[in-house]
């Protein structure tokens, strides 16, 4: 059922695909890359012939029009680091074509970002290397700027007389501040347009307020899918050549300039970039989707999509993944429905939470009932208390917890089911809920390839502070926050097999 014929090679302006080896077996990656290319070309000749949904865009500046006599349009790329299947890139191309201007892409590289290590920067930069090559083949100049966007982007715009800036969207406070700073520093006549290229339904369309739980957002998202879950037109060879040529990029040297921890290095299984992401998507559709519904809570099975690193870095579009899973997964309707629930409803709920709740990563952002119950149990005696160091080194009395921690450290991705158990045990074994949340976020952001993401903050807040959840039977330390334990895990999957795979030991607490 999943044997896919190779798409007939089409005359395209998109570059040929690389063939990365991933996930321990030959995957016919060309199939999906070529198929997606063919689908885009069938959808429209270019974005000019496509009904672009205007509500994906917000104009953040007072200036609304591109002035005469300008030298180009800039897409300031940040969260969505891919060329194809990217609404922000497509809108920038549309604006440039309508105004008959060259198109430039700028990425502003900061030397450090939250708890990110060299693991994350290598993944991001290797993906960007692929973006830069594809831009070159499409007559679009890709500029790697180094420093804070508030300095680099306005400077670039002024120096080269750019007529408009298009940026993508993140609900998190640091990138949101970058956008605000750029907005203030741009010349008054230059419009700044923001496009939500990460969510299927733009976050500001789904809801105007903080949603309480999946059940309150589900219908709002799903009712918009007819409008927004569309095919993508292609980003095409840009018809207007630029006199301004991008500086060549010395990629290895860029890595040397970073001020990040280099002890947490890249992982082997995840090949960064668009083609690596598409290969993982194809592997999921061909091999794992069939068991996604039944086995996704079993960490000893290989049933998940594994796509979160590519989603997080915007190297592959979630919308593309949904379209592919729906198209090719017809025989596995339960798996398709579960995947859509996770990748659309749950994921977009996370963006909603971080967008409308400024305290998305601290206890002030929890509901009153959760704050109260955690407070009521603040002084409860903990059976074990561990320091951040002991947790980081996987030295607890619990071999399952230690194995999950080791999986994250070694592979840069902990299984989704265990993430809940892992974070809840941090609540149980640290001195206060504040310390638990800080520790969980610190470890999550430092080791998970998909860390520093709205899903991560919501995942930690759900586990420790009951966000999007309800009150449960009251118990020590947790109060009414949902509890999980080792015995429950044993009922769900083969704990011993998981422990044997990752080698977590039992350490006696002093
Ligand atoms: C404590 C904790 C920390 C987490 N940290 C992160 C994180 O840093 N980054 C991150 O992307 N996710 C995080 N999650 C959510 C979820 O565990 C991961 O998205 C998922 O395990 C990623 O693996 P996958 O792509 O194989 O997922 P799949 O199960 O294949 O799901 C497909 C996609 O759906 C989305 N998704 C799945 N589960 C959830 C969920 N519970 N909430 C929101 N979206 C979801 C993700 O985008 C995921 O890539 C965390 C959850 C918890 C409980």
C-alpha cells in the first residue's frame, strides 16, 4: 500500500534532493521530495496565481505600502528555516514579484540562545546551509548576518534600500522581542509584515484569548481547517535579479564564533535540514504510522513520527506533514486522526498558551487551583530530594527515570510518554515546585533537540503545574496535580526492556 512510485521528473526551479541515510535503512527519500515538488507545481505556477489567505499576515508597522525606487524585499527568516512550504517565504516572494523587486533572505545569527548547545546550533546551521543552496538556485540572495536582529536587520535594510521586511512568527518572549525591536528600528517608510508560517491556522485566527484546554480549542482549530489546510504553491526562481550579492558563508567558521556549551554535541540519528526532515516523514508514513495510534505510548516501540526536531527548527512544515499523512495514510484512519490531534490541536494549543500567557514558563502562569494545591503541599516531606546535578547525571534511585534521562542526553529526544513521567518525578524529588519547573525546563532546553519550544514549556507546565489539565485525587507533594508512578509505567510497557536499552542504574540515595 505504501510503495510509492517515483514522481515523473518535472522541469522545476527547485534544486535536486540529497539522499541522506537515516534511521538505519535505505529510505527512498527522492520519492517524497519529488512528490511534494510535483504537488506544489500542480497547485499553482507561483504564489502570484494562488489565493493567499490574507489573515496569515499582520502588518506590524505604520507603513503599509512598498515605496517606489526601493532595491528589494527582505524575508527575515527565524523560526521557519526552510524555503518550500513556508507561508512567510511565499508572501515575501509575492510582495517582491508584485513590486518587481529582487528578493533577499536574511538570517540573524546570535552567538548564544537560552540553554541551546552546539547540538542545536549544528542542527540549525546545517539546515540553513541547505536553505542557502536552494536560495542560490532560485536567484534569491541568502545573507547570514551575525548579531542581534535589532542591529543587523535595520542596518541591512537601510544600507541596501530595501522596501519591505517580512518576518515569521514565534509566541516566545525572546523572538517576540526581536520582532518588536526590529519594528522600532526600521525606517518609518518600510513596512514590516509578520506571517504565521508555523501553525496550520494562524494563532491570531484560531482564538483571541487564552484557551483553557484541548477541548476548548479543538473545534476552533478544526473549523478553520477547510480554509487553512491547503496545498502550497512553489517558491519559484525569482524573476528579478539583484545587483547586491550575498557574501559567501564560511559555515565551519560560523560554528567557531558561537559562545555555547560544546560538550553536548550532535546526535547521529537526526539528519538536519529539509531533506532529512522529509526522509523522516516518509519513514513515518511508510513504517510507523500504522502503529502510531496503538503504540505511541510505548517507549520500547518505534511508533512516533520523530519529527519534532525538524518541526521545531522549521525545517519541514507541519502542514506538509499533515497533508502527506492524510494523503498516504488512508488505510490507517485512527493513526491519522491521532497524528492530527497531536500535531495540530495539541501543538497549536501550545502556541496559544505561550502567545496569550506571558508567564508561560513559571508558576504565575498556572491556574489558581493548581497554584493553591502546590502551595498547600509545599512543606510535604519528599521521599527523595535530588540536586540538579544528580538529576542531570541520571543518578536517582529510579532506573526508568535514569534511562529516560540518558535517552535524552544521548539521543537528543526523549520518548513523548516518558517526558510526562520524567517531569512529574522532578516535582516529586525537588525542594519546591518552582525548583522543579526550572530544573525540568533547564534540562529539556539543554538536551532535547526540540527544546526551547512552546510545546516544551507547555509540556513542563502540564506535568508540574496542571496546565490544560484538571484536578485529581489529592496526595502528598503533588496535591491535586495528576500523578504518575513506576507501577503504572510497568502496566503500560516493558520497563525492563527500556532500562536495558538505555542502561539507567539504581543509585541509593544518601
Ligand atoms: C515534560 C514535557 C516536555 C516536552 N518538551 C517538548 C519540547 O521541548 N519540544 C516539543 O516539540 N515537544 C515537547 N513535548 C511534547 C511531546 O512530548 C513532543 O512533541 C513529542 O514527544 C515529540 O516527538 P514526536 O515528534 O515523535 O511526536 P509525535 O507523537 O509523532 O507527534 C507529532 C507532533 O505532534 C506534536 N505533539 C505531540 N505531542 C504533543 C504534546 N503533548 N503537546 C504538544 N504537541 C505535541 C509535536 O509537534 C510532534 O512533533 C514535551 C512534553 C512533555 C510532557
